[in-house]
């Protein structure tokens, strides 16, 4: 059997490259003072229709609904505004399947720690 390489390999996006490194981490779930925290993969602000959407993506397993309170390892609290879903044309990337996303009430993304849990 001949192993043929794709003559036009698809370049990986920045998020795909970051997720490959992220998924190899040994600290995706940690316990701090008896509480399990999920590692944050991405924090971003999306702007559309003159609105800002503050989005955080963490390891799958962080289950929260609208109105839930997330808190980070620094004791900062964030109110979940809703679940975040994206639409893709073509193949859905691994980083999307391996993480869960939430929109949160407006905060500065640098105020969000490296780990989150649901209160």
C-alpha cells in the first residue's frame, strides 16, 4: 500500500495549532481546595451588530446554563449569558469538539483566570 501525501495540504488555523498543544497538557482538570476546575482554552471578544459577545472556551465537562455562575481560581465570578455555538463550512475542527463555549456577561478577558468551575 502506497502512502500518498495530499499535494495541497490544508494549513492549520491558529486555533487548531493551539488546541493540539492544549490537548497534550496534563493539567486540563485540576483540583484546588477540593474543587475541580477545567482549564480555559480560549478567551475572546466577538463584535457584531454593534454588540460585544464575551466568549470563553474550556475543556468539555464544564456544564453551565444561562444564569449559572462560573468562577475562576482567583475567585472572580462570571454570569453565563448562554451557550456558544459556531457554524463551520466544511469539516468541524477538533478544538470545537474538545471544548465547550459560553458567552458571559461583559468582563475584560484578561480578568478571567486559567481555570473555571461552576458554582
